[in-house]
C-alpha cells in the first residue's frame, strides 16, 4: 500500500539534500549509498547507472529504504520504506543533468563515463516517517 509524502517531505527531496538509499544484497545484507534524489508527485526518483549495485539489487528485491535530512538543519528529516516500482532508461540522461544542476550548479553531469547507461529507479513509498523542525 503506497503512502503519501507531506509537503515538508517533498521539500526535502526538491532541495539539494542528499539521500541515503538502502538496498538488499544477494545474501540479504543491507547496502547503503549516498544518492542524489528527486521527487515526482509521491514517488521518489534516484538516478544510477547499469552495472552498479543499486540497479542489480532492486531487480532482485525491490524493497528499499531511504533517509534524507535538511543539510542546513539535520533535525528536519524523513525516513521512507518502499519498493522500486519502475526501472527505466527513458529520460535518465536528461534526469542526471537536471540533478547535476540541482546539486552542482552545472548544466551537464560532469562524470559521464564511456559506455555508462543511466537508469532511473522509481520508488513508491509504503511507510513515511518524518521530523520537521523548520
């Protein structure tokens, strides 16, 4: 069952705050990575590249958790558990450029590697917890 993101939580995802995405390794152990994040309605978007742990892990087990906090006020934070409901290459290059603008102030993502194929992981929240002190 999907959960709704409050406007305060959506704001955390719209601003240049880093998220931490947890996926599950083949042996069931957690793997956590800092990630650039975006929001589309009540869904969370994470951009990655094929061949990395995140896309491999979520194809096998779609369950994820993500935490995020306000970089200027770490006491404002959100904690989300959910599932990756879509994995798409469509628009992924443009999306990473959008995130580069948000996080680096650059029009183009500067770390493209030859042969990289970008992918967007679309996360549907199932449980949302937050602490808003703003």
